[in-house]
C-alpha cells in the first residue's frame, strides 16, 4: 500500500490539478474550521492527515493560521510553504499541541484507522476539533444483496464505515460528537440499497446522538443517513471542551 500511494495515487486521481483549481474552496474551508473552533487564525494550529498536495494548508497559512502541518506518505510531495511530515513522524509531535486535526477522505484508506486516530488524538489539545469526512455506507441489514455498496473502491478503500461505526470510532478515542450527518446523492443511495437499509436498527443505535445531528434534515440525517459521504465534527474531551 505504501508503494501504491508513493507511485500512483495522486497522479491517478489528478490531485494536483483538482486541488489547485479549488483554492477558493479550501480557503473557505479554513474559515469554516475556525468558526467551528471559535478561535482566531493567529492562535490556531492545524494538522491535516493525508494532505496530498497541501493546497488546503497553504490557504490556511495565507489566512493566518499559527502552524500548518501536513501528514503525507508520498515522499515526492513536499512544500516550501508549509510543514510536511511522514506518518511515522506523527509520534514525534508534541501531545496536546494542535487545535484542529483534519481527516478528509483518509480513514477509509488506512490499514489501521483505529490505531491511527488513537495516536493522532493525543496530539490535539483538550477542546480541540477533529474533522472527518469519508464515504458513508448506510446502516444495512445483514443479508446478501445483488450489488456491492457504493464506493467499495479496490485497492484504495480498505475499510467501510456506517454512521454507527464512525460514531463508535470517535467516541472510543475520547471525542465528543457535535455534528454527524451525511450528504450528496441520497436518492441514488436509497435506490441502490432499497430493501437493505435498516432504519429501525439505525434509530436504536444512534438515538443518543439525535440532538447532535441537527443538519441537514431528511434522509441525509438521523436515522436514514442516506448521503454518499459522512461529515463528523467532534471535540476532544477535557478541561477546555
């Protein structure tokens, strides 16, 4: 897997051109993350795990973030503008030193998402934000279907998360979930998995978080979670949370 990401992934998916064309989006996203933390950029440090070409971090630095660090396995990706480290170097970062950790479509690619999130969570200060987006499987019944779930992408997606398993992953690492919702192409997801989505089970397992899932409404949120992608905002529990 390391060799694949080193040699193939970014070029195959045209990451450099895509990110460069969306600089305005990444700058807006930096402001969104600041709004979630209620902090000014000059007092905010961000760690972007799986940053690929670090366009988001460059825009965060331009906004005025105090520190911008990217984690990226591909050694050909580097920057003169922001700090880039390799996954094995995360352990050398100071604990409780970041205000925001960002996993944008990353956890599903990792051999050990549980261990990775556990180790990275130690680097965020109490009260700091962990922002996760990734493909979402709806909560499905345990029965054989005629089609594979959407976004079952081999060899890149090694793990698949429903909102239930994503919430369990976050809470097991001492995170307090504030928002958890899905988005994009909910009608297509419902049609693809018709007869297999387990609404009663999702209602039972996720009702403790119903108050945290306040937008969007309808089939993208509790208990359907029918959007193609999940978005989770969680804060590390502790004195500042």
